């Protein structure tokens, strides 16, 4: 059956991203800690983990405007393959720790991130329909975020008992992560063309590169996309927080004991566990999500995040993001509370992202490449901004920003979901055309 082949495509896609992002998400989680250790061994090395990640997301944001045009020419599979190779190059750059090389590799990977993620959203949508998009989004997300578990479990054992990450340990970690990323590339090589519901092969979206760019700009000014952009921005801020700030902050909190560095890997593991639990749960409940609506899941995710932010506020000192600190928190810093917050951060993030994938695939199925490009553009702008300010403002101010943006992002998502459900209930059956785009309303004939 065509349905079964389409679902197999989603599974292979999930395995590819699981391996590539086992390498990268682990690298992102430990980058600040690793680079601080390199600097201790070599005073000439001035590379900063937060700055590197900020460069990645800034270039990522800019290149998202080019991604739909590239995919209109190459198709999503070739775009994802090229993107995955840039992730390998970024990890390989750590084998030769030079400040200029770190930032050059960060720029290259920012470009790769734009095309791999836009290609992924396009490919997932092409292999889904309005009934399967929630299920496929949840399953893909669970497989992707399993990367947080496996990579950080490896790091946990590598960093065990270490207060300084020595050159031999660093080399071992980099080589293993490179091999894992290469396995992901193999899965992308065997990925088959996307299929339509009737089983026909779909290589790329129609219209050409200029049309793809034009439709991306047109989507940007629609009412739905403007509202969703607030949600996208929040997910970018919290993505940078849990993927590059929170785990190192645990590792810098010396009040937690002499083995605090290995908690960096353990935190990443439990962020991954939370992500996988959420993705698997919402994948299994995909058909019910369509019936009940996406808004209850997003509101639940917001509640989970607020609880985790409050516990982090109490448990970690304000100076924790900046480096090793003896500063005391409001309570005695507790490793169990810190790891519980990692789990909550991951689960809450999966609530947002699985439902964003679902709503984009449901509301914009015929413009999936531009829609996902705009999602990643807004998210990466936010992540870049967050990584830039993370090295300048304390933990408490960062948590305040998260709560404020989370509130507005959740409200705006609910407005779009309620409007989509209302139009579906009224039997709206209009196809997307240019007048719909420019007039500020996009509701698909498939929704």
C-alpha cells in the first residue's frame, strides 16, 4: 500500500536525523564545557561556545530565505544530504581547535541547518496527509530526540569523575560523534523519493526557485503566520536555553559537588528522555490530537515549562551560565532537582514542536517548504539572539524572558488553532492561491 511506503519513508527519515543529531545535539550540549577546557590547555584559543552557537543560528536564519529556492531545484533529499555533510564538517573542526576555524565551521553549518530542516519539513509533509500528519510528526520527533539520550549517555561516562576535560577525552568524543553522524548520512542516501497518496513519486515542489522565494514572502504576511511567528520565536529562545545554556549551567554550579561535570551529560540524557516521551505519546495519540485539537497539548507544555523555570530559578545561582561558580542559589543546589528540570524542559519542548509540525503540515500542505523555512527562520533568529545575550545576562533574567515569551507564544498558537478548527467546522474548502496569500488568510483544501 502507498500509505505503508509513505510511513516507511518517515521512519527512515527519523533514523537519519536520529544519528546526525545524536552527533550535533551532543556537541551543542557540551560545546561550552569543551571549549572552556580547550582554552585552559591553550591560551591562544579564544573560541566561545555561546558565540559559536549564536553564529550558527544567525546564519541559519539568513539562509532560511534561500532554502525554499534551493529545495525547489534540488528536491528535499539532496538538500538534506548536503546539510548533513556540513554537520560532519562542524564536528570535524574541533579536531583542530583554532578560533577562526570554529567560527568558519559554524557559518558553514548554519547554511546546512537551513536546508536540512526545510527539506525535512517538506519531505515529512509530502509523505503525510491531514489524518497522518500528527502521528508522523510525533513519531519523527521521538526518533529525532532519542539522539539526546544516546549521545549524552556516552558523554556521561566519558566525563565521569573529571573536573577538566583533557585532550585525549575530547579526541575520543569527537571521533565517535563523527562516526555516528556518518551513519545518519548513510540513511539519507537510502531515503526514497516522497510519495503522494496514490503512490506517485514526488521529487520536488513545482514553481522554481523564484516562485518559492516569492511564496515565502507572501506567507510571511498572512495572519496565521504572523501569529505563529510568536510561538516560533519562543521555541527558539527555549531551544537555545535547554540545548546550550542549561546543562553547562549545571556543570558550572560547584555547590553540587566534585562530580558536577558529568551531570552535563546526564542532563542532556534526561532532556532527551522528556523529548522522546512527548513525541512517542503524541505520535500514538495522533488521531485523537486531530479530534481534540492541538491547543490543549501546547497549553500543557507551557505549564510544564513554567514549573521547570521556577525550579531552576530556585536551584541554580544567577551566575551559573558564565562559568564555574561557588555562588549559592535560593535553595541548596540539588542534582536531583536539576535533572528533573531537564526532563521537564524536554517534555515541554516536545509539546510545542510536535504540534507546530502538525499545524504547519495541516494548514500549509501545498506550501510546506516556505512554511517550514519561515518556522526555522524565526526560531533560529530567536536562538541566535538568545545565545548572544546568554553570555551577558544572568540566569534569572533569562528565565524571566522565557516566561514572558512563553505566555504570548502559547496564546498566539491557540488563536491559530481555534481559527483553523472553526473554518474546518464550517466546511471551508478553498484551495490556496495567490489572492489568499496576499489577502492574509491561508486555509488549505486539505485541512
